[in-house]
C-alpha cells in the first residue's frame, strides 16, 4: 500500500457534517429526523442576490477572475466595512475566498510551523485545531467557560502567550457557544498585545451581524494598533443565508496579503465569477433580510433556551450571538457523545456533542436554532421525553 504523508494524521474533521450524513441516512430509511446539528440558516438567499448571479451568467461572466477577487467586489467589501464598522480598508488588502475555512488554512500555513504555537478557542470551531496541527504548529487551547458566558478573558489569553506564539485565533460571536466578548475585554486584550508585537491575530467575525439584546459587535479592525498584524475572517454564508455559494473574504496585513494571494493561486485559482457578483448585490442591496433573519433567530433563541432549562439534568446560559445554544448536560450523568447518539437514534433529534469542538466541550451539546419554531418545539419535547 502506498505510504501516506504523516501530516494527514494531524487533520481532524467537522462532526456536524458526519451527524448530518447519519441523520440523512436515517431519514432515507423513513425515520422522522429533526436536524438541529448543522450550522446554516434555514432561510433562502435573498431574491435580488440570486438574480444578480443569474444576470452575471447571462452577461457572460463564465471565466477566470483575478485570484484575489474582482475589483468591484473587493471595493464593495471595503465600503460595507466602512458603513458598518466605521473603518477604512484598502481594497488591495482584501482577498475573496471560497468560504471561511480557506482563510483559516491560509493563516495557519503562513504563520504556523514546527516549533511555533497557535492559540485557539476551546470549545471552538473544530477546523481551528485541525488546521493548526496540519501546519506543524502546537495547538494551545484558550478554555471558554460557562461562568463567563463562554467569552474569553483577556488576562487568560495574554497569560498563555510565549516566545513561541505566532498567532492567536479569536471568534466573537462564537461557534459553538454563542458567546460574545465585550468591548472592555477586547480593550484589555489589545492593550496587553502591545507587549507582544510579533504575535498575529486572526479574528473570525463570520457571525458579527447576529447579536442579541445589549450585545454589540466589536471588530478588531477598529483597533488601528493591530492593523499590521490582524487577519479578519468574514463572508456571506451566515449573514445572507449563502452557505452553499462558498463565498467569503479576508482582510490581511500588508506584509501578508501577497503570500495569501499566492496561496490562492496555488489552491483554488479564483472564486466562482457569478457568485462574486451575487456578493456585490448582497452588500449593496436591501438589508431587510438580515434584520428579518435576526429577529426570527431572536425568537427561536428565547424558545430553545427556555425549553432546555425546563429539561431535568440540563441547563443553558443565554447565547449573546450566532444561532447556537450550548447547554450543560452534566446533570444527566451521561457523556456528551452518549447523549448525542441517544438523541439521534432514540428521539430522532440531531445535535452535536460538545467534544466535537474540543476537549473543553465535554458535558455540553450544541443545538442549532437555525430551524423553524415548530421544529424546535417538537425537538425539545422529544429531548425531554428521551432524557426523562
């Protein structure tokens, strides 16, 4: 048998897709499955965005584009950042990519190597740790704790930096916990990073427009002292219900953008042309759909958190953003993996074990409330009956 590269042993996976596949197989067998596992909005992409892509195809945009994205889209991104965040970004620092994971991998490949360390949130999006280990660097977890609302502590993050630290990954609002970090905490972190001028930060802000109540989005782009060592990860998937379009963007320091573009050329050449025109329409067109979706998520959040807190052995803090609830299930006396399996096989409810997001996720489950209210209510009834 041909020998495989050892680095493949360091790659993990995203369990949400494995649970989705299992749920789909059960549904194909006739089982009634409610999927609260996969993290994608259940809304349609806005019509004007779809129409823009169709028009682009009819207009003949069928070929390659520039590796960093068409100029019109990169300019639309910077205009949106200025409108929403009040920051000015040179379009030359913007890279259009086929989804947020590409930015993660590029960041790890540019800054990660054997002997280096990369800090990442745990529980956190599983591809962080997977890509770090693939790069050869050591993955250093930043534990996110329930008592802090699953928001990181600046003091804790700063205390984990060493001379070997190359990159820090941050995510607010967060997947899988819904945790949202306050401006005060970001202020303290940025102030402390002044002592570590060679440490780069990748800020995953893909859920930045999905915040509730008194939580407000804090973008690290708003800190000019980080401009020369900040990577912003964002895109269209969550905000505009465009997960299947595979369209994202990143903002890079001037010192790294050429390397990121070179990786793009080697990896995927360029992003689908018509999808890029759809991205322009999303950013420049009506934003009503964003507010409508957020309002719907807010109502679903209330229902799912209240429902989970009424299940014996389960407790759930209120998420500040995104569309995930991350209940504590230690009161059931079972492991996260066991509860995940039982809920799918016995109750027909697909959720994700907290351990899929790192070792610190043990004792928790991720429920996605990017599903209809009737489905959420029925799922809660099934969970209650199963765990009773």
